C-alpha cells in the first residue's frame, strides 16, 4: 500500500472519530451550561433596604424603689410582671424600732400586737410612676437598709441597639423596624426608632451609637436583658418590578441584563435603569417588561415564596392568624 493511500485512510479515521465524539462533547457542555444558568420572568414584589444590627431588651426608665428607713419588710403587695399605677402601695415595712416593739408585743398576746400595729403604723413604699414590676428582690420578714432596692419598676421595655457609625447616618427617628429575640426567633415585633444617642462609645475598636427601638406592643415573653436582632427599614417600595440581583451585570454606572426573545430564540444584552436593591433582588425602573425573559447565570435563584405567619402572642411551635 502506498504512503498516499495510507495517509488518506488515517485522515478518514480521524474524521470519523471526531464525528462520533464531538456531538457528545457539545451536548455535555450544553448540559453543564443548563445546570448553571436559567431564564426567568421579572416579577412584581416588595423590596426593602435595611440596616441590620443587634441589641438588648432593657427598661426605658428603670426605677429602683429603696426604703426611706432601715428595718424589716412586713408585706409585699405586688408580683413580678404586675402593672402598677402612680400612688399604688408596693410594700409595707417596719422601722427597726417598730419591729422590736411588735416582736415584744407577741409575748403578751394578740391584743397587744393589734394595739401597737394601730398606734405605730407601717411605712408604705409607693409607686412614683405608672409601670411594670420587673424585680422583686425581697420577701416578707427580710431586713433591709436604705441602700437596698426592694422593688424595681420599668415604665416600658425597649430594645437598645448598637449601630455602627457607618450606618447611623441612614437611621432617623420615626423609621419602622422589625425586632426578633434570640430566644424566640419565630416572633417578629413591629417597632419604631425612638432615639439616637448623641454620644458614641467604642466597642471592640468600633465606634457605635446606641439607638432606642420602641416596640409597638410587648409580648409576654419579653424579658429585660434578652438579646435581640433589629432590622431598621431605611427605604421600602411595594409592588415594583423585580429581577434577581444575579441577573444584573454592573460595569461602572452601567447595568445590563441578558434577554432572550421567546419567538426567535435570539439572545442579546440590554441596558436597564435600576432602583433599590437588596441581597436578593433589584428593582427595575426601565429597560424590561414583565413578559421579558432574563438570564440568571448561576441558576440558584427562586422567586420568594409566601410564608406562614406566626402570632407574636402564641407559644413557640404554634401558629395563629395575624
């Protein structure tokens, strides 16, 4: 066999192998591409720009009730968690002298005790504000001094949040917020920004400002000292056209998306004008319509699903209507 004929046979064999191999190679690559990209439709929804931080549940006004005299506590009239009004009697106590007289009268009988109880009245501890009892630190029979806090009142519970100086400029009194507790993450409480401190403090070499977050309602599970997560709503827009953030390519001030023509199959890049964006979605102001088809490159995005709403006043694990 001549060399020329041998070369022709080799070329034919290479071409035949390529014909068998290339379709599978192309199909495999297309398959991989399908796994990492997909086309979706823009959708309407709500979008929020948030400042997220942490805080602690604390009394807005913590008032310690201390006795005006040293002596013995005769009776406690309130329990922790109880609401009181200004002027309510919280406790009755005897001075050291009254306690000695009553103890001596007990040796002489009930008539003697009643006499001294009427002649020498117990000293009342009175609530100076409307509020809630958050600490009851003593029980009847205990002796106290003028420096001991017998009862602690709070006018209401708030969340004191720590906000980084880079974010504090975005926060203003009156902005809405949502609060959840580490202990009860399923409970979401609507709140509002009440006050921003004028003086900073440094925590772990970071300059922060304390921001008071005022809940619209206080669930029974709230306790002073609990850790809380706070999302302050800086800006919010409802029922706007959205696309996944992964679908947008940003270069300088230009934003583009890849769009597929459903009729012709043509794929092209188009400019869009974007509005608000969060970690998942971006608002489209112009450049796209609801019936367009947009490429999402990583293929992992799914439109948000509606979630069941838990009542903030239901025990953990149960749901109720909002």
